[in-house]
C-alpha cells in the first residue's frame, strides 16, 4: 500500500513557510527519505495562496545533511532544485524541515549551476537572528552541496535519476 506524506517547510522562528500536499513516500533509509511529487500537486504558501507543481519530481531529504535535493523531470531536461535546510524530521504522516533560504539550481544537460537567494538569506539571517553556528553550518553545507553537484554524487548521479525515473514511470503504468 502506498504511503503519502505532506512536506512542511518552516522558517527559523518556526513560522509556517510552505506545504506540499500528498507526496508519495518511495524509500526510507537510516540516512534519508525519497518522495515522489507528481505533476499538479497543490503547494500551499504561508500567505494562504497556493500553486500547483508543473512537473513530476523525486525529492531526496537527508536526515543528516543541511540540504534537500529535488530532481525535476521536465519533458526536455532534468533540473535539480536544492534547498539549504535543516535535516529532515518525520512526524506521523509529515516530513518537516527549516528552510534557510539559499537555493541552488542545477541544469544537468547544460552543466549549469546557479546559487539563488543570497540577498534573501542575508536579510533573513538578520530578521530571524540566525546564530553564528547556523550561518557557518549553512555556508559549509552549501560547499558540500556544490561539490556533490560537481561530482554528481548520490541523488545527483545519473544512476539515481535513471532508477527513480524508471520507478515513477512504472507507477504510471499500473
């Protein structure tokens, strides 16, 4: 039987940021969770507005690393959207993390990497009064993430993409 979870993102002060509703749990290990979010899933924002996902995605949520990795399967390319965030926690039917603003986009076909939202990070570092250890951890984990991208490690590897793309394709056929 399929297990579904809602994915909650919070800000440093524990305020609600965003929720992805009804993502399918694909795998759990001692180190991470893998979820699948199909096209057209409802995403609720903190201001009570919402939008729907445009493409299917497989999400890697680490229990140890300070980032999560979303593999977006577009018709003509694969794109990664990575969030610098606290390690994931699971509570009942929910996965939860704190979003630390910095994001990285990686376009596999073009081998193009772009770090996003540096100003938002600096603004929120002040607004939420991030302790120095959080700032150091986020900066260190950004370097780790960029190294993973450069070396196509773990969820950034061709093998990972192929495996989960095949899995979600099988699910559509059932």
